[in-house]
C-alpha cells in the first residue's frame, strides 16, 4: 500500500488496530479487532463510525441558485431546481448511451450545491463537471475536508450529544452543526439502511472530532467489510458492481430517484445525457436474490431459469453472508420475465447448480428517521 493515499484518519485507524487494505487508491480500514461480523451487528444495534474521506466532495457555485441548479440538470436526470435549501437527494451522472457514469449525493446549501461522488470516479466526475459547467458555474474540489459517517440506532444520541440540533434533523436534511466546538456540515443520511449522519469536517479537525465521537456511548469504529454487508442487506447499489456505465437507471431499479418533472411529459423532461434511453422500460432488472442453504453466491455467478438450462438469464453483481438476515444474500440482474418476487432460479457455483429465489429489496427494512 506504499503508493496508496491516506485519509486524515489513517494514523488513528492504525492506532485502533485496523487491518488496512488498498481501496479506490486509498489505504482504508477493512476491519478492526471486533471483526466484520461484530462490526455489522454493532452498527445494527448501537452506532458505527465510518471513515469515508476517500470520497470526493465538490461545491458548485454561480450567479444564483437557479443558475447552478439548471446547469447541473444538464448532467443528471434529477430535479435539482426544486430542491429545498437544507435538503439532499440521491442522483447519478448518465452517459450518451443512458448508462450510469457514477452515483452521487447532492445537497443545497443556500445558493451552492454540495456534491459527494465515489472515490474511484471522482477525478472523472470533477473533470466532467468542469467541462460542462464552467465558467458559468465554479466547480471547487474540497480536498481539505474529511467525511465521516455515524450510523445505527444510537447515531442520534451520539451526534446530538455534541449538538442538540442534530436530533431535529430528518432523513435527507442538511445542516450546519457545531460538534464539541467543531463546525461541520451534516446530512441525515448514510449507506447502511440505518438512521445516521454523514459529516463533512475540516481535515485538520477530523481526528479530534472522531475521538470525541468514539468516546460517546455505544460508538465503535467500523471498516469496509461491514460497510459492504450492511449496504447489501439494505439493497443499496455499489458503483462498479451493481451499476456501471452499461447499466441504465431503469435497469438498476433506480427510477424512484428520477422525479416526475424530469421524466417524459414532465416540465423539464430530458436535457441530460442519454435521455432517450436511460429511462426506457428495460429487458433486464436488478433484483434481490436469496440462495438456499448457507453457501453465498458472489459477484459473477451465472443465473439460470432451471437446473439444466444452457443459457443464463442473468448474473450476480453483489453477494455474501447477511449477518442480520442470518444467511446468504445477493443482488443481480435477470431478464424481466424472471424478475418477479418468488421466482425460483438456479445459480452456478463452482460448476454446480444451486437453487436461488428472487426476493424483495431491501432484505432488512430501512430505519431512516422520516
């Protein structure tokens, strides 16, 4: 990992006994001494603290909110103009073929837009925004800030213990908070299906803030391993696996993230890359999959309609053991005629066909504070 970048919390991870691995160009903690299973269960029952500082944070600013929002709508199929101040949405960049270049979160802070993008894509995302939006909109990478997430049923008590205003926030609210004297930008959101916060803080103040949060009752550090099992149980996509440049939002089951005003017949329909194909009814669909037995079906496993079929009807894109479910869980793509919940299919694992059933997503109900 000698060539991998370090987040502002690298030394603290090492001090806490983390196993560090390369991830998206960074040295990141995959687990701590508690272990992946323990960290997963701790987040579900108390509160887990995640370092997500490898992700890209970008602000867009211009002459007015309307100018910034309308410009950003040329890159994404979401309703940006209608976003209220102090609110956040999930979105994605599309390409000319209607595929997803990256998924992201964007939040309105006054007349500016804060955009958080995936670590592996941030260079390309920032270049895309600069090429399409500047000079009318200024694109500023915030490389002097860290990003941490506090997730789980104990997250509110932990964060509100440092600023009581955090308790008043609802899912997808964004607010300026002061946590133990440290000014931060916080959103009530996350990547686990649990209640929680994502907190942007100056890099120079990140370690002290994280130590203060870890000192709160029930808060423990959590690594990438549990982050992945938590998001899989929550039915959330991992970019580069469950969605990518060849996946349209309609195929990925992400039409819930495209507001009516941007769809066909809406007042601001189209106007983004691939608008003619991105939202078209697909021939395949992302689904939940429950393998029978205890053996996981991991990424790349081919899915067949029956035990003897020669041509697959789909494949697994994410899979593993779900600690909360108590068994293996997976997501993948199958043809639309095989996508109904309860459909019995077969996955080929090491040359052997194993039964698997199409399941509703999420596997574990979300606990967001509405």
